[in-house]
């Protein structure tokens, strides 16, 4: 006695079953990331993905769109749309490569650098920074567990993996 069964798994009395405990932890992670993203937008007027782009440009000026796309692990059209908003607001400037006019390079403007310096940290976002802090073994275990979770979902659009979290859409 003394244990409850939920989701086919036994749990000590008063403790959630392992599947519900994992669900609660996912909720905490997602809501923490959501709160951070909303705070960024309220404080600076750009969304979390745009602030991440600005941090990448501060760290490595003159990146190309494709390089930013790879660093954020999102679709190139999404990167282009996020960048257009930053260019319109005057935070990012585009320049043509003098050796190849087809190549557009990007850099923070002075206004962009000022905004980034005053922005909430971490500028890359709560989840990317937290994941980067995990050691290789923990990250491998997390990836394996998430892959198992994804495999148990019947209707899944893997294209979602190339989109930023839609906290402020």
C-alpha cells in the first residue's frame, strides 16, 4: 500500500509518478524560458531570438545570415525575418563584402551595442545558456531522453526544431 499508480508507474505515497514529475519539470523549464523571453521583450523591445542574434554579432562582427542561422539552429528564412526587424530598428547594419558583392555581412550598430549592454542577461536566452553549462554526459542523457519523448509523440512536425520558441508571437 502506501504508493499510488499513475501512468502505469508506482510512486511513493504523496509523490507524483515519474511521468508526472517529468511533466512538472518540463513545465518549470518552459515557463522559466517564457518568463525570461517576455522580460527581454519588455525591457528592450526586441524578442529573445533577436537579442541572441545581437549577442552573436557582438562576439563575432561581420557574420553572414547563414552563419547566424547555424549558431541559433533555426531556419534561414526565420533568421532573415528576425534580422529585418533589427535592421529596421537600427540595431543591425548590413554591408556588402568588397570582394564579393553577393555576400552581405552583418554588424551591430552603436544603438544595437548600447541596447545589448543594457539588456537582461543571459542575452542568448535562458535555455541555450543552461544547456551550454551541462557537461557532455548530462547533455547526452538529456538528448537521449528527449529523443525517446519525441519518438513517443505520434503527430510531430520536426520543422518546429528550426523555429525559436514562440513566447512572444
